[in-house]
C-alpha cells in the first residue's frame, strides 16, 4: 500500500460476498453441504485461512456459522488422513537407511527430509490444527503442543551427516509420535518402539501399524 491522492488507488482491499469469498478460496458453494470427497480436495492452508483470524463484525452471524462448519474435518475424514499419513511413512521409512547403506547420503537425506515433513503433518492432524502452506509450515509447527519436545529431534534428523545419525533421530521421533497417536485413543495401541525392517535388514523402523484399522473406522 502507498499513499496516493489520485486514482487508481492500490489499497489492496477487496469487498466480497461470503458466497464469492468461499467459492474463490475453496471452490465451495455455501448452499451445498460438503461431502467426504469434497473435504479431501480442500487445501489445509485455505481451511486454516478461512477459519483462523479475528472477525470484527458479523451482525447477522452468517460468517460465524460458515466458519463453524469448517472448523475441523469430519471424524471419518480425519481418520482417513491420519491413516494416509502413517501409510506414507511406512512406505518410505526403511528407504532412508537403505539409500545410505549403498553410499547415497544425498538420497538418504532427501528421504529423511520427507519423513520429517510427514511426521510434522501427522502432528498437525493429531492436534487438530490445519497445516499452512510451506512458507509458514515451520512457524506454525512451533505453536503445536508437541513442538517443544519434537522440534530438537526433527532438527537432528535434518542436520544429520550420516544415515545412522538420521536413523537414530527419526527412531526417537517415531516413538514420540506413536505415543501421541496412542493418547488419542482412536485405535488399539501402537508399539512405541522401533525394530529391524526385516531380520536380514538392519534398518530401524517403527513397528508396522495396520493403517487399515483406521480406514475401517473411517468407513
């Protein structure tokens, strides 16, 4: 914004109806209830933006009503997203060590960074907070209840120079996040320790969690 005395004035302020606002941000027709498939198409950063922040005037209450509908995922959608998050980790956690074991530390580091990201996203889901887009992802993570204990561990995984160091930090993170999951009480308790990927494969991974359990509850 710049002070101006002549038109056009770039005030960076737009007046929108609620219908236009939610259609522009979420492609949501506010007259139509959201289906589970609809929820899965909504970017979490847009849901965060639509439900967070101060409302200075809402005399008729329509904005408050619409925001309350978006305040968090329906229970079955939440369970599905948790299951998908765990499934992503289960399919990659052993690859970090395997890449490092063949001398590919760069590849191992890339996989490790993805695992850190996936663990962080699980934490947002477990604390029922919408995750923002990448610029604010780390800043918003710091505001989660788990951040004080988990951030140093994840930072160790990010800065590790060898896959063994990376594995050690990630193993600690897996155990911590498994404890968070168990505290939710939504499934049978998960093992909170790690073990070898396979008897002949000395890569430490979190013991397999049956994601189908979460999916069955969602369905």
